[in-house]
C-alpha cells in the first residue's frame, strides 16, 4: 500500500488566526488562501504552495500561532 505524501502549511510569524478558508476533504490549488492571519494590524493571507486535498486543519479563528506552527496539512493530489 502506497503512503500518501503530506505537505504542511506553517505560520511564518506569531499571529492571530482571523479565519480558516478551507475544510477537511477540500481540494486546493497553488495560490489558494487557506488561512487568514493578523499580525500588527495587518492581514496576512497564507497560501497553498502545492496542490492537494486538505487532510487536517490544525487551527481555528481566535487562535494565536507561533512561527513554525502547522496550520493545515495537505495530501498530494
């Protein structure tokens, strides 16, 4: 049985999660917004860097994330 390859989308800075734009099972393309963060009164969209299907959403609106925290896990298409 082949193991699916996963891609983790991580926070690049300390920020507040404003919204989550994807759900488990949803297909995403490169450049799709998956999470919207807020830091220092600026909105920062977090984009998918690879296509795939959302396997897990690790954050919710209102959460505070640290640099390197996993936000969303994708499986390869």
